[in-house]
């Protein structure tokens, strides 16, 4: 196991959820959006994109 004392990093899924909330604030009636993702084979991009999709679709937080 790891002997780390701490980890400081980004929870990309939660960051995506927050981005989704901001999108809903600026487009309250809904509409079309485009997500630009650098590399879809990178886990951080996958998690952030999924967070946005889940937030916009109304899925309960994990």
C-alpha cells in the first residue's frame, strides 16, 4: 500500500458536476451545448465529461 500522508488533487467527476450546474445557470431553459475534450482516452477527461452529462441529465450525485 501507499505510505502517502496526503493527496492533493482534483476530483474530476465533481468538477464536471459543478460545470454542469454553471451551464444550467446560464442556460436555464436548456439547449444545445458542445463539450470540447482534449483526449477521450485520459481518465480525467472521461470523469469530467461524465460529471457534466450526469448533472445536466438530472442524475443524482454519486
